[in-house]
């Protein structure tokens, strides 16, 4: 199971690095656009449109990394006052509901992509980007995120059935203040 979790972590890390490079490239493109407009009264055109696509894409592709490293917002005021078994049930419920929500979002993203392909939709912009291109990249990011959640849910349930609540809590439990202060200690493989 640890190898399975390492594969999930590696996939999410690669996605996060790619997202970082995309964000850096977009930032450079916007910087060049600003300089060209300010000093040369010209534009490379489409920088705002491309940056919008990149923002949506990096959001969907980096969500798995954030989940794996417990970076999503959690409300845990009472969490540490509850018995370990109750925390385990709540962790499973939270991850299962997150899976249901993201699965529905992914389904509707597919519906949007499918409609754009059938209708041959293009952006109402000077670039007239075929919408299936950014939407398909965004959609596959959501598919990857759904698979990451499913994998983490399987690992969580596996450890809970084995009675290893500590390993299960490492996967989906809310990190305490000390864990948050230490880099990369609140990951499932630690």
C-alpha cells in the first residue's frame, strides 16, 4: 500500500511541478505583454485569454497535490477532542463525500467538453480558440484528481480495516499544529 501511495504522491508532484512551470510561463507572458503595451504601444494578443485557460488548468491539475499534502481548508475545532475511531469515521466520510462531489464535477466537465466538441465551440475572442482544447486539458486534470481521491480513499479504508488508525489518519486526518510547522511530515507515507 505504501508503494501505491508513493505512486499517487509522485503523480501529484509531477502535476504540481508542471503547473508551477505553466504559471511561471504565464507570468512571463503577462510581464512581456505589459512591457510591450507600456513602452512600445503594441500587444502580443491573447495574453489575457491564455492566462485564463492556464489558471483553470493549473487549478484542476494541482488539486491532487494539495489534497495529498493536506493543504485544503479544514475545520477541525473539535476534531482532536474526539476518539480515534470517531475521527476515522469522519475522515472516511469527508473523503468519500469529496470523492462524490468531485466525481459529479468531473461528470459535468465531461458534459461541457462533449457539448463543445459537438457544437465546435470557439472562444468569442480574437484568438477564436477551439474550446475543446483548454476544456479537455482542464477535464483531464479533474479526472486525475478524481483518481487521486479514489486511491487515497482505498488506502484509507485499507488501513482502517487493518486496524492501523495511525496510518489511516496520516492519509486523511487533519494535521495538528506541530505537523503543519514541519515540512512534508503530514503526508501519508510518513
